[in-house]
C-alpha cells in the first residue's frame, strides 16, 4: 500500500488541502473540493471524533465544530 499523494497531470500540482473553505458551510466546502477533486469521498465529522488512521488518496475529511443556532428545549 502506498502513502504517496495523488498524481496530477503533467505540469499541474495536485491539491491536498483546501484552506479557502475554512468558515464556509459544509455544502459550499463540498462543492469547492469536488471542483478540484471530482472523485473525492468526503467525510464530515464533528471535531474530536474518532477516525481511522488509514491513508486513502480519495478521502477528504471536513471537521466541523461550530454551533450554528441557539440550542433550545423542544
């Protein structure tokens, strides 16, 4: 099993991270990532979640930790 980064076409560098999506919604983030990497398997996980340590070149993890609305009883 290889741990090498994904290969890009000649003359192009393959993206391995997306700092530009920090602060955007999950859907916006997915859209941006999928434009750059259409075959991405995107996992959305709460911050602090347990996750596997295996390396997969098609997996992108979005870690979220913000409360979007006021929690209330109901």
